[in-house]
C-alpha cells in the first residue's frame, strides 16, 4: 500500500486489488477448531484473555464450516474421524487453510496404533504445522502469524475479479 496526501491534507491510500484482498484475508481469519484432546484445551487458552488471539485477527471462532476459512486440527485423529474431517474441510468455502496443532494432528504423536491417523495431512492438505505435545500458546500464535505471512505472499490470497473461462 502506498500512502499519499492530497491538497487538502486528507490521506489517500492506493493499492492493488490482489494486495488488498490478501491483506483483508490475512487479518480476518475465522477459525474452525477441531479439538479432540489436550491440544483442544490448549487452544482454549489461546483464545482466552491472556494470549488473546483476537489481536491477530482470528477471534471469530465459528463452529460452522461454511463460515470458516481456517481449520485448526488440535489433537488425536482416529481413523473413524478421518471421513468427518474430510467432509468438514470440503464444506469450507475457498480460500481455506489448515493448521495441524500438536504432535498427534501432525504425525499421530506417540500413538502408533491401527486406529490413530498418522497425520491429518493424509486426508486433507495442511498449510501450517505447530510442533509440541501440546504446543504452547506462543507456538500457536507463531503458527498463526506464519500462516498470515503465507497468505500475504501466496497467489492463493488473491483471486481475480473476472476469471477467464477456457
């Protein structure tokens, strides 16, 4: 964005359409928390008053996938839950992002059993992995800020007004 002033001293901001959309998307993420274990409890502290994730534009936690653009998978995912996560992910509007929070969501954690999914990335694409068992609130916030930087850089963060049909 460029900042200028006109003759009357009123500030004028100019920017490109794609940059404006990326800025708006990165600063207004609506998370869908899919918390199944201790990472879900840790996520509760992130949205609480001490860490206050709303400072980073992610305060509108919704439990309807049609209203969210960020799925936070927090906790152990069993094989029975995999189709449910896939269905919820498919119901989310584009553009959408996924954060795997903790060791269990990222790699199955210390559960090496037939019924535990060894990483949620086996059923849905993951954009950000947050390490820890459970990860600290600071790590979750750092993951969110990394995702915001990714949204700002990527072409996914900007769409054309009139896409051409071939």
